[in-house]
């Protein structure tokens, strides 16, 4: 990821609704969510407002859409999100891995199943 792509991604994420949508899509996983479910989760925002925000996220490469029957399903682009994190952390350590350890630990914890999921 180059600086121009990172700026576009950060610009898309700098708006509250779009940040909430990305977090929702990350939580949904690779299967994604129908546009209607995204709208309902955003406190019933109008479909035109949700479409506006989803379009910004797609242009920034953070979300993608696919058609399934009559529904449009949106999902997070995990590769782009990973590249964005890598862009931020690329020069973190400068030969001192202990500097990056808290960030790396936070990422690994975020991907582990929740306690109740682990016992299911």
C-alpha cells in the first residue's frame, strides 16, 4: 500500500458511519451482510445514505459488493485492512521489536475467539 492509498482509506474511515460500517463488516466476516442489514444496524439510516457511505468504502478498497439474487451483499476487504495496518506499522520497530510488541499482541488477541465461543 502506498501513501496515496492509505490516505484514501483513512479519509473513508474518518467518518463515523463509515467506520461503524467497516467494523460491522469485519465482525460479519467474509460472508458479509446484505445492504438492508447494514442499514438496520446503522440506526435505520436511509438506504440512500447507506449507499453513499458504502460507495465511499468501495472506492477506498475497504469494502466490496456482490449480488446474491435480489440482494447486494457487502463484505470487508481484509487484504486492504491488513495492508493499512502494515502501512502504519512498517517502520515501527527500527531494530527494537519490543516497541511493536503491544500492537502485535493487540492484533492477535482481537482475532482469537471470544471465551464463550471457545467452549461451544
